[in-house]
C-alpha cells in the first residue's frame, strides 16, 4: 500500500512539473517573438509608413478597426480581411491596448508583427487607454506610457498623408488640451484639402451629437465647430472609435462612421450595433464603398495568457534569453528527478 501511494505521489508530481515545463517553453516562444521585432516595422504614424504605400490610382482600399485591446477576435478579423482583395493600409481607431503600460504596448507590437504580420502600413489613432496623460493610471513611472513615450513608439499623434490624391488625417485628442485637435484639423484641411478626390478623417472620440445611445469616455470638445469644419471642407467620411459597436449616419454630405467593435464589447451598452467587426473601405473616383466584415466572439484564453506573460513575467525577469532557458533547464531537471523516483517506486522488489 505504501509503495502504491508513493507511486501515485511521484506520478502526479511528474505530470505537474512536466506541464509547468511545457508552459515555460511557451513563455520562451513568446519571448523569442518579442525579441524578433524589427525596429523598422510599419506599425505607427511615421514617414516610413507613408513611403511604403504603393500608389496605383483609384480604386484602392484600406481597412478600419477600432478598440482592439489585444484581442484574439481582432486577430481573426484582420486575418479574414487580409484574405480578401489586397488593401493598401489599415487604421486602428485607438484603444489598441488595455492600459497605457509599456509592456501592454510591447505585447501589442509583438502580436501585430509576429502573429498578424500585415504586408502594409498600420496607422494608429491614440485612444484613452493608450496614453496616461495624468500619471494616475500607471503607478510605476518606468512603465507609464506618456504622450512622449507614445510618440517615441509610434510617431506623431496628429498625422496626415496624401495617397492616390486623397487626404487622410489622423487626429489625436490630448486629454490635457482637448481643444487643440481642432486647430490641427483646420490647418491641415485648409492647407492640404484643396483639389483632393476624397478626404478621410480618423479620431477616437465620437461626438455625443451622433446618437443618444453612443456614450464615449470623452464628449469631443466643440463638436459643432468640428461638424462645421468637416462640412465646409467637404470631408468624405470621418471615422470614430471609443464606442464598442457600430453606427453610421450622415450630416450635410459628410459620412460619420463609428467602428469600435474590434475587441471587447461592453455588456452594459445597448444591443444596437454591438457586434465584432472590421471595415474594408474601397475608394472610387466619385464615391466610396464600405464592407462590414463580422465575426462571433473568439476564445480569448491564448491572448489573455500571453498578455499576462508580457505584463507580469517579462518585467520581472528582464529580456535576457539566458534566464528563461536556465529556468526551463531547472524545470526539466525536476521532471527527470520525479520520473526516476517514480520508476523506483513502481519497480518490483526482489
């Protein structure tokens, strides 16, 4: 009886430590992905991204998705969109991380580059989850993503470029100076909007005037001035995130589209427009077409585990690969010891 109990003990210990060893190998694989990130990637608002665009005239298409928050659902949506006709670039409408922690941002970059690996530039609209403006959200200062850290990672928060004679304008609303976005938008539209086939504007926060059920984290300041600016410059469409769903409308010829269904959907929000989606926008000389690609919620266990590793294990152990391999070797030795003890416990005695 004692031999049987010892056998069971060493068997369960062998299985336990073998499982831990396999899980640690997964940690090593994630660490490899993180270390393989090239500094020359095309994620963010940098001149290199604009230079990588391949002009071919109209028609052309681009992708829009919002509030992705490091979600497996987002990865699946983007992969579905990539299987369709080639798009020229993608815009993420903000809140692409859960909180403004540097390791959440490193997780986002690793997922985008190692998992999705888009062949085109990805431009970013800063959201309220992406930057810690006040210093109150992230207590550890060296992990806090300030506006300056954000721009060192991704480039300018306010950004514009011309592609196929169309103007694209990304507006970052600074929560400390919330009306400055209007000055940038007005200057950009005045100087660069003339004679363009189409003008598209991207901003994280939707105006409260769109619909009663759309309640974002920040009522966009001076929204009537904002609407008037879009209308006076004959903007083709303006895209918003923040609200975790889909909505579209039109005001005086300007298409207004909310697309915040890339990741988590809030249980508390109304059901109208509450579904996971990514938009494919096809631009033609006189119009644009909008395709809404949808999917049911995907299992988030893998990405949740990977994000936990990025935000808890990597900051604790650092970035040296040697440490991770030494820990793996230690677990493997323990497994070997448990197996030897198990073999000894079940070996028949003479």
